[in-house]
C-alpha cells in the first residue's frame, strides 16, 4: 500500500445517490487512518460497530479498544508507521 509510484484508478459509478471511486491512493489511505485515529481519540467511547453495503456484500467494521475474541493483539497489523510512532 505504500508504493510511491502508485496511481489511483478512479472509476465513477452511481449507487443510490453516492459516487463510488476506485482504489484509494496512498495519500487517501493515510488520511483515512489519520481521521479514524482522530475519531477514536476524540469521539469514540469504547467501541463502534458499523455496517454498510459494498458492490460485493455487506461490510462489517468493528473498532474497539480490545482485540475481538478469540483474536490476540499479534493477529492485527500494526499501523503506527502511518502516524510516525
């Protein structure tokens, strides 16, 4: 996800009043993580459970302060390198 020469390929598709774009650029992916981090540090209480439809299926997102059982912390990808930590 961090190749410096990747060019996003945007394809516009209408889906229920939403414009869906193609793959995120590296800058967009980093911005998404930065915004998510800001949200969890300032707005989230203990967890968030979200769902939305994609072109393929429903997507379920679990944002929490603990690993989802039965996972351990080692099962997660450390994203701190995007924040300079």
